[in-house]
C-alpha cells in the first residue's frame, strides 16, 4: 500500500490538500485574520477570497451561495479535480 501512495505525484497531493483545506476552513474563516492584501487595505469583494469561499461553500452543498461568491468556483473545482484524476492515472501507467 505504501508504494501505491508514494507513486502518486506531489502535485496531486498538493491540489487535494488545497481542496480539502478550503472545504474545511473557508466557511469558518469569514471573520478571522486574513493575509489578503486587498482586504487588509479595506477593499471588499476580493476575487481570490471569493473563489476560496466559493469552493468551501460548494463542499458544504451550498451551490447557490457558492455561485454568488464567485461564478468560477464550481468550474475551478471541476478543473482541479480533473487534474488530480489525470495525475493519479498517469502515475499508475508509469509505475
């Protein structure tokens, strides 16, 4: 089992960790400390923050809210998921 998991490319692990992190943390980070420069400068509606929030809301089944936060949140999840699947399949054929 260990050799199968170690054969999966690091990029696939990073994308997976990013999606899981956004799914777990994004909804709970609404009023927390941020590293977002536009938000720190007082601007509302940062597209980067909206994308992360959108992915987190989608993971919680809030499709309408996800689309309202950022219209590209759903396509981003689909593209990232497809990339993860591609990397895993590619590693299985190479190994």
